[in-house]
């Protein structure tokens, strides 16, 4: 006769609901590949880069939360991310605004970009493999093909510069440059649209590629410095 004070000696107590006999959860929570605030940040970033949200414009949190079907909490977390990237400016008791780039901003960004990218191009000239230089040559060819299309040229130009940084292989430098290039995209006065700038930029890239193929680090560095200085001048406000 079994005792009512405990289970039969040969039986086992049932595991808690939702747990396997070994104590592991049987129904694991499937988390999304990216957090909700990151998805919201990406959508807002796209709006800012396309100027759907124009520089200087106020960001209506309530309207965007309704548009995205979410609460304002992930939206505010997303705005913090974009603020850290320099794309959004938080103003006390006034809310969030799309960052409006000033002449001082452009001057400071170009100064730092020049320091970082001149250093990177010298590393590439000295250390890049033949295959990596071939990658850069292929990206440069895209610039040649896009000479009559400012948008395509801008995209190819950015990819060339970022690939150069990838080859130089300093993740901290890469992140800093990526953040600053995001801010540059906010500039309403698109430097490549100024008369003659696109053709001049292309020639500067040709010269840089020649120096890289020659493995001349000092020349590549000087040419990149000139390239950045010319870009800064073209981006200056009228």
C-alpha cells in the first residue's frame, strides 16, 4: 500500500511547468534578431539621410510612435542612439531635432577625417596585399563609371574610403570615421554638386590609386591630405 505522505519510491516528481526534467526551459523565448529600438533607429536614420526629416526639423515623437505602431520608449531609446552618432540633437524641454550642420561642424569633421584617413592610406600603401589593392582598384573603377551620376559617385566614393579603412584594419578608427561620415551626409550643400568638383575628386582618386600601386606611403598620405582639403573647401557654405 502506497503512503499518501510521498510519491512511490520508483516514481519521480513532475518537473515544474515549462521546465524539462533536467531543469532547462522547454519553451525558449525567441528573441528578435535586433531590438525594437534598433529597428526604430534604422528607420529614423533612413529618414534623416534621405532628408525626409530635414536638417533642423523637430522630431514629432508622438506621430512617429503612431506611425511605427510602438510606444514612445523604444523611440526615445532610438533617438539616444542617433544622438550619439551626431544625427540628432536633444534640446532641453524642447525635444529632439535633426542635427543641422554648421560651417564649424564641417571644418572640425574634415580636420579629423583628414588625420585619420591620411594615416590609414599610408598603412594601406605599406601593408595591403595585392588582392586588397585590386579591391580598391575595382571600387575606383566604379567612380570612373559614375562620373556623370552624382548620387552613384557619392556612394562609390564612400565605399572606396571605407574599404581603405577596412584594409588599414583599426576598428576604433573605422568607427570614428563612419560616425563622422554620417554627419557629413547631413550637409545640405552637397560638395560634389559644385561645378567641377566631381571631376576634380575623380582625378584626386586616380592620383591616390597611383601612389598606392607604387607602394609610396608618403605620397599617398600627401595626396589624401590634399583630397580632404579640397573636399572641405567644396563643402564650405557660400
